[in-house]
C-alpha cells in the first residue's frame, strides 16, 4: 500500500511539473544551467519537449504503483523503466538540440 501511495504522489508531482513546464512554459522550473544557451525563439519547443518527457516519467510512476498494487508482479517496474528511460532520452535530445550540450 505504501508503494502505491508513494508512486502515485510522486507520479502526480512529475505530471504537474511537466504540465507547468509544457503548457505554462515555466522554464524556470528547470535548473538554470540547463537552459542558459536556449534561444528565446526556441523556448516554446524546448519547454514542450521537456514537459512532455516529464509527464511521461510521471505516467510511468503512476502506472508502476497501480500495476504493482493490482498484480504483485514486476511488470510495473518494467513500465517504470521503459517510461523513465524514454523520458530521459527525450530530455537529453532536447538538451543537445536546444542548449547545445547537456550542461
């Protein structure tokens, strides 16, 4: 039960932050050295990609909590790994494309 509550809470937090970054374009929710070289014209696509990646990670956490609670198998952690890795790849590609490097 603790895992369910924790994963849902953290997943919802990630989804909330991702939504704020994507829809509200709150680039300041990302650490400042990650967007120092992002041009003003690229702010919208950068925040869109970073926000969507964060939402994907949060969805993976939600799915993990629910699947583990219902099935008591490792399938939830497989979903977490896939969603987290995909979100991380999306973030790194956005960093390289718009910030011209990871840092």
